[in-house]
């Protein structure tokens, strides 16, 4: 049976709010207390991480993270209760949906077609 994977992306209206990258970034902020360290851990620029977090915060009623100023270590970022409400259910939701999708689609896919295929965005020779 073919191995089927799934990545969940949740949109609010047309704005991407929650996806695996944003969840991983939030988890990194939760672990490190720092957006810049979370970005480094993901091999991502601080600017990219900041833009992702800003767009996430703008898509929610309450921000998922907030900057913390000052302190012994010069400040950082903290995950809010809204951010924790995103982080907590995401892995279980992803696992449950992956199991469901696997049952539905794994038997109809050719294992060699899945593991050896390349995704094409346009037909060969198209300009």
C-alpha cells in the first residue's frame, strides 16, 4: 500500500492563516522565547519569520504571539493563549486526517508512481 502524507493549511477567507510552517514557527517561539532563534532553527531569515508571524497575527482575532521588551536577555517573543490554542490540536488533527486520507487513497495509488513522480507546474515545452 502506498504511503500517503498530508499537510493541513487553514485559510480564513482568502488569507492563509495556519499551516505547518507557521505551527513550527510558533512551536519554536514557545520553546526558545525568541522569534529570531525560532527562525534560525528553521533556516529561515528573521524577516521571513516576522512576516509569517505578522500575517498569522493579523488573520486571528487575538495575536498568536507578542513581543516582550527588555528584561535580562533583552526581550523576545512569547506565545499567547491564542497561539497555544493553535499549537495544541494541530498534530493530533493532522494525524487523524492523515489516517483517514490514507484509508481512502492509499489503495488506489501506485506506490512506484507516488515515490518516483515529479510534480510539474506546466507541460514540458510550455513557455
